[in-house]
C-alpha cells in the first residue's frame, strides 16, 4: 500500500498542503497543481501515477466547486454557460490524448515538463499583476463563431496539458479567460466545470494504464474538498491580487526543485 510507505510527517504534510491547494482551486484557479508537485516529489510512485491520482481528485473538486459557483450565481456572467459547454466538450479529447502521451514519458522528462509548466504559469501570473495587464475584452467584440472557435482551441489545449501533467483545468484556463476579458468569478466557475471533464477523461486513460492510486487519492482528495468550500468563500470576500502575486512567486521558486 503506497500510503503505508510514507512517513507520518509526509502524510501530515500532504494532508495540509492539499487543504490549501483546495482553497487555491476555487479562490484563484491555480491550486491543485501543488498536489501534483507534492505527489511527484514525495510519493514513491511513477509520474503516470502522479498524474492519474491527481486527476482523480480533480474530478470531485471540480464537481463541488462548480456546484458552489452555480449556487452563488456566477454562471450568469458573460458567456459563462456557453463557455462551459464548448471548453468541456473539446477538452475531453485533449485530456485523453494527454494521458496517453504521459504513459510513454519517463519520470525525468515528466519532471522537466512539469517544471517548465509551473514556472510559465507563475511567470505569467507575476507579469500580469506587476505590469497591470488589462483584459482584452476579446469575447465582447468578436463574432459568436470566432468566439466559439477560440474557446474550442483553448479547450483542446487546456485538456491536453491537464491530462499530460495531471494539473487539472483551472490552473491553465482561469488566467487565459481572465486575460480575454471574462470576469474572475465567471472564469473560476467555467474552469471548474471543464475540470470535471478534463480530469474524468484523463483519469480514464490512466486507469486503463493501471496508473491511479486510490489510497493516495483519498489522502489528498478529502482535504482538497474541504479547501474548495473555504476557497469559494474567499473568492467572494477577498481582493485576490496580492494572493495571485504570492502564488506566482511560489511557483517560480519551486520549479527548479521539481526538475532536479
């Protein structure tokens, strides 16, 4: 049993980190990625099992967060309903393709790819906040057909990366949607729905490859669900700019550790 091979200190650390990761999922978008990083660095499992196990937990965090954001009316903003359908539909193809690509990756290559992705996300977050990059309002000015084509491309790309690295969808989708002019809360809401489909199809691919640890998924999944509820409250109460900068800095700092 994988969990039995972990020390008590590591088990406690994973539990606490997963709690804060859950808060990040529903408060900022990038949050679940810390679970993927921790499993890769601390758990005695392959990179495929890291991605598969993390993806399994993101099905449930996405479902819970989507229900909470629906309850608070955040799907009413902008084109949220349409975005959720298109992003989710195209992301399932990318997610399954990404999971199959992961199964042929070595742990070393997975580590490098995860590190590059982490530093890229962190760098984009920091740049956007420090430079004061304004949303483009892209979806407000383009035609419906062009908007849907853009969403489809984003959906496939987010799905592939999410399935390949086991990082879910919000970590990628939320920054992209915000930059394109989608309100923050609507972006979070849409990304949670997409996460269900990305993680579901990615997990299916990893299950076929016998690369999912149920005990580890329970260890990090339960505290994530608790954190999601807290993060949903935070998203509606706290100004998130400083939190995003801190998150970006942490991601950039931790990236070299993942690679080496």
